[in-house]
C-alpha cells in the first residue's frame, strides 16, 4: 500500500494527546471563569465528551502501532479518525465561543470566528471522506473487496450533501436557545459516536487475524457498512450540529429566554429578569 497507518499512528496518538490537553484546559477555564448560574453547562458537557473521545483516540492509535495486520490497523485508524475530526471541530467551536465572550467584541469578529470554525468542520469532514475512499482502495488491493476501485470523484457526493446541510443551518441562523439545543444534540450524538467507536474497535479484535488476511473478498457488506456508518454518518450529523451552534447573525441583539431583546433592559433590570 502507498500509505501505512502503522507508521502514522504514533503521530496521530501524540496529536490526540495534545488535543486532550487543550480540551482539559478549556474545561478548567469554564469551571473557573463562570460561577453560579452562568456556567455554560452545554459547552462543559460537550467538552467532557470530547475529552473522552480524544483519550480513546490516543489509545486506539497507539495500539495500532503494534498491529502487523495492515487491514485491521487501517480499519482501526479510520474509525478513530472520525472522532478525532469531530474533536478538532469542537476545539475550533470553543475558540469561537471564547471570542464571543470578549468585552466589546465587534460583530464582524464574532462572525469571522464562526466562519473559521465552520471551515474547520468542512475540512475535517472532507478529509474523512477522502480517507474513506482511500481505505476502500486499500481493501481492493488487499483482495478483501472484489472491486472496482472507487475514484476520488465519489467524494463529491457526501461532501456536497454536507455543504448543503451546512448552508441550510447557516441560512437559518439559530437564536441563542436554538444554538443551545444544537449543542445538546451534538453532545448526545458525539457520546453515541464514541461508544460506537469503542464497540467497533473491540469488534476488530474479535474477528480472527486469519480472516483479515484471507482472500478474495472476505470483507463482508455488514462490516463495511458499519465502518462507514461510524466514519461518515456520525461525523456528518455532529459537524452540522457544530455549525448550527455558531452565531451566524452576531449583529442582531441577543434575546432572553422569553424572546425579549436584551438591549431594552438596563443591567439591573436584566439581572432581575434573569433571576426570576
């Protein structure tokens, strides 16, 4: 094969460990900087799930370095990369949230941070799609699939669907309550994704090593479908939710939970209103 996950897994494991450190620092900052009812519990829950995902990725990539069966190691690397890609998007989302909390932050700067986070989500998903096609090419070359080899032009289909969904949520421009629900939805899906990756990783070891090396076309349809469901379906849903949780109309006044513009209240009136 032209590219070997066994040689790159160590670097991915180190990167996952670094990402876990950044997420842990973000959790500490959230806990310290926000007190009482001002704690962003939605963001905190998402970061905790992301921390678990990065820890799992570190373990999976590190264990792949000791695997001598190329097909199994590549499968493990592909499913682990799916949660890693979402984690990178969550880190970019955290940076966008940090920018939005700055005092007197101009609307264009908040919009710019949202655009950067969205581009990170698009880039992460595009890499996953391309890697998935390369993974299928590897299966064909190892005679685990009958062929034919998929061209990279097939990547335009899932990427186009993702861009369409992204444009839709950007056009909707959810309010504060809607963005909060998007974060909750993303957290639930991401937690399910992490569990699915864990189960898929265990399944790769349950399958005997002789099965991975046998030929021809022993890679069953259910196994391939499961790998692509974990690698593409989960990240697409989660990354669209990440984009939906961004503030795409920062120039409009924020609303209270009752739908009233906050700018109509003085600080004392707003504090009294939020307390009740």
